[in-house]
C-alpha cells in the first residue's frame, strides 16, 4: 500500500501484507529512542544500569498483560538497552481474533524483520479498526513511558516507528532469546550501538 507524505513523497507501508496483527502470534519487537539517544541508561561491565526513565520503560512493559487482560498477552524475554528496547510478546487467542482465519505462521510468514509505524490518526489499514492489536499495544506502552517523562520533567522521546518480526518456530524463538539475553554483553558490537546522549 502506498500513500503520500505531505502530498509529495510516496512511502510504502511497512506492515507485513496479508497479516492481521490482531491474530495470535509470537512477535519480536524493537523500539528505539529518538535519534538513538541513550535515554535509558548505560552499559557498565556488560550490565545495563537503568536510568529513571529506563526503570519506567521496564516496569511499564511488565505491566502490559495486566493492563490488557482481554488480549491474552504473555511476555517472554526482553531487555532495556541504552537507546532501544527488545522484547518478545505473545498474543494468544482472545475475543478479538477468535473469529479470524489465521495464517499459518509456521510455514507462510516471512522471516524478515519489518519496520512498523505506530499509525497516526486518519491512517488506514486493510485490517481495521486499529485497536486490540500489536500496534495498539506498542502505542499504549510508548504513551505510558512518555507521559511519565513529561510529568516528571525528564527529557525523553521515542522514535516514531517500531520493528517487528513474526517468530515462526522454536529455532527462531531460541535464537532471538539468546540475542536478547546477550545484548548488554555485546553492546559495543551491536548494530544499535551509539554513545549519543541528549
């Protein structure tokens, strides 16, 4: 799906075509801070030391299943890094996806990591409405962290988009878990590494 930005530039949708993000699935997500600034803390001797906003990012993520009990959400491995967040989130069978014909994620879903926009008001998606799905979960999470920062006069901003990867088998799940668990230790060789501070 193509749309125009400022009525000039054509941009392609970053969502996986023919996949409804309300469907049951296991998703590996990455959310970056604005300009990849190190808002969330620092790595010291291979260990992540969380800043105040980093602690809030962690606590808000762990609250996600409790805030949205109707979506049957489970959290798996996750980590807060200086300028980004990685997490595995599982959307189980619930009242919003039980009547949908779900694609077979084991065999028919791309393993490519997709950059996904947190849709702005007025943006349309073929699987509407844009609620009770992965994007709405991430939108709510990002909003909660941002609201805390504003209320407490903490300089902080998210990147506008997030990345997702639909996990299709145990091997993928184990590989991603290991990547998450080793992320802090491998920080200086990580693709997201930067020493930028706001």
